C-alpha cells in the first residue's frame, strides 16, 4: 500500500465521522421537540457506514469508509398524555422524538475520538513523507 493511500483512507474516515457527528448533533438538538401528530414528530437519524469491500478483496491492503446513507430510527415515539398542552391532539396526547440522549452522547464521544484518531494517522503519514523527502536531501 502506498503511503499516499493512507491520506485517502484517513480522509474518508474523517468525512464519515463528520457525518456521524452532524446527525448526532441534529438528534440532540431535536430531542425535546414536541409535535401533535405521529407524522410530524422528529425521528432519530443514524448514518450507515460500509467499507469499500471490493477494493479490499482485490488485493489492496486498505479500504476507505463510505457513507451509504442516513436512516431514521424505527424505535417507538414517546407519547405523553398532556390534555392542556397547546400542541396536544384531539385525544390529549403529545408526541416526542425517539431520541435517547445517553446513546447520542456516547455516539458523539465515539465519533469525536474516531475523528481525532484519523487526524493523528494523517499527521503521522505526513511526518513520514516529510522525513522521507528530507533523507533525499542529504
């Protein structure tokens, strides 16, 4: 594997973790929103990652990370009986998102650490390339 491929792999990892951080931030920002119907209620979103498996199977040692898409959680919404709430439906219920704040915090920490690790990998590769070029100057 070429040392330059490390930059592509680390870059794809950083991009994937950035998507994960953005969806986590969106989930946390909407965690306390309230709706009067099931259809209008925010649902937690999660990115779906995959490796470029074809490249790995063709003899390449490294594989990039791909974001296949973002899916909505199918966990049940939080339904609360609040007949005096201004957004309650005709039966007196309000609907809250299916966002689990603890899960989202764990996702945020994990994504942040993964992003930092990919930055360190890219930095180490940059230093190795720089040192290799300096060897040629002597």
